[in-house]
C-alpha cells in the first residue's frame, strides 16, 4: 500500500492486532492509515519489522507504531531506549 493510498478507513492498533493474532503494547486506540517502510513511515503509518538489521531505524522513525515478531520485541525496546 502506498502512503498516498487513501482507500479504506484507518484502523486502530487493536483492530490490527486482532487481524494478525497479535497484541498491542501501548495505546490500542491509536489509528493507522496504512503500512510503510520503517525509514519512510509517517505519524499515521504502521511500520513492519521482520529483521533485526532494520531495528536500528526504529528510533528515528516517525511511525505511529511498529508491527514486530515476538523475537524482535526486546530488540526494538532496546533500540527505542
């Protein structure tokens, strides 16, 4: 999905977590309008991290939230600190 793609309504993080059988750490009512790469995500986007090599970009990212694997959850917390 392109950042310029405005089809569909924004989803809450709770709704995204339900769709992917995940969980939310933080505010589940934050709304996101789409997905973007971690280094290009704006404040209304969800960034996806599947590899530890991209975790270093999280601290500088403007993403509203991150979708991560359980294996990367601790690493993302370390990068955000």
